[in-house]
C-alpha cells in the first residue's frame, strides 16, 4: 500500500477485530517504520435503518480486512 509513497515502509497485513459495544467494532492494523510501530484503527457500526455498515477511517483493503468488516453486519457475531 505505501511502497510507491514511502519506500521501506512495511505494513503488517494482519487485522485485529475487537468488539467495543453491542454494535460497535474496532479493526486495527500496524504500520512499521523501522523500529517504530504505529497502530491504525477504524470503527465499524451497522446502521439501524438500512443495515448497511458505516466504516470510519478504512484500513488497507486486504481480503482479511474486508471479511472482518462484513462480519460486523452479522447478528450472531461474538467477537
């Protein structure tokens, strides 16, 4: 994701999902700049009226992230 802009920057492709409240999730990925590691977070909230998901500050659009976002719409999600 960052290679064209910042050569040498490594982006860990692992996404962590945490439930913050009943219908609020936080997803996190880490950006590594040499010894410095910076977490990037986004918030996912299902909208009551439409059932669509509101994603605030999306992360790198890797398959794992997209699957975790989509899982936030599930009513039986326990994460």
